[in-house]
């Protein structure tokens, strides 16, 4: 099996994953990215924790999605729609819109992590994690 057919096979398998599964993975990838982002300069663990928790909240993820939307391709917007439509159960403290936006961002991150890490790195650069 050649590289191109292997890549096509993996892509076909990823396409079979539910948006919920993609969001599950994307949530972990996003948190790892945020943790790594705040790792330097060295701080106390409680400082790391406070910064990370502020960024991985659904409200912050929804904000980051708004920043990224202008930079997304049609295919990436399609993944967002799939993720948004899969977001049915939400914490009571959140509006449905915020939860849907956060879940759709997580689904996109999960999808790109599996299929196009280079593109995911391009999008990471557009995030505004250090905004006031």
C-alpha cells in the first residue's frame, strides 16, 4: 500500500468518526496546546492552572472560534457545522449557542489533529490566548 492510498484510508476512517468523537479528541488537544502555550516562562502550578482554566472554558473557546472563522476553508466550516449539530447535551450554566460553538471548535481541532496537523498549526497561530 502506497503513502497516498494509506493516507486516503486513514482519511476515510476519520470521516467515519462522529462529531462527538472528534470533539472529545479536540478537547484534549486544545487543552494540551493551551497548557504548552502557558508553560514558559516558569510559574507556580496555581498560576498555570488559572490561566489554562480561563482558556479552556466554553466561553473562551467560543471567542477563539469567532477569531478563526474568517480564516477557515469551506471544508473546515463543514466540520464546524457537524460539531455544532452534535452538541445536544450542555451544562446548565451555558447557553446552547456557546456550547455549540465550543463543541464545534473542539470537533474541528480533533479533525485537523488527525488529518492535517500543519493546518492546525496555522490556526493555532491565529488564536488570541493572551488577550486581556
